[in-house]
């Protein structure tokens, strides 16, 4: 299993879209291997739509949701951030369907 700790992948900031892109790139690099990927948010409050959208939700535009659910595990995320991420995932999945 690949384990990505949010503070290691994005040590300086976890707020802006480029920070989220750093996370997404780390996920996609690990994606090339068949092992599951665990992203540990370490109970840190993110509360940034831009970061969550770019870092995780955007994957649902490029990849099938079932594949993501099988390969990617999100742990240590606050409940508020989970709700926001789920809302963003719904939007990205709708965009994928419309494309």
C-alpha cells in the first residue's frame, strides 16, 4: 500500500489549487502501481474547496468512480471536509457524464 501523508505531500500549504495539484500528482504517481493508495489527512481541517477539488475530486472526472473507490482510501479526514469532498465528487462525476 502507498501511504501519502498530507503534511508530507503539501508541507507548506493545503489551501490553494496548486497545493491540491501537488496532492493529485502524488496520487497519480502512486496510481501507476497496482497497490492501493491511502491518503492520510491526519485529522487536519482543510476547509478549502480549491484544494479538495484539485487534489481529490478532480480524479472523478478522469477515472471511473468504482476504480477510485477500490484503489484510493481517504483516512483521517474531518467530517466537514468529507461532506465538502462528497459534494465536489458529485459535481465532477456529473461533468464526466456530460463530457
